[in-house]
């Protein structure tokens, strides 16, 4: 887990039929400059 809250930036509109997944993109604070 990550100790900082994230913010949803993008949610895909379709489900990948092969994997049952949806594409999401989120942004998180990175004060420790983790790569």
C-alpha cells in the first residue's frame, strides 16, 4: 500500500474482454521521490 491518497485522473470506458479489466490512471504525491 501507499501512505498518500491518490486522485483519479482517467477511467476507461470499456472493459477488456480478455482480462475483465478497465484502464485507470491516478496521480499521487511523491514527497520521498520514489521511482
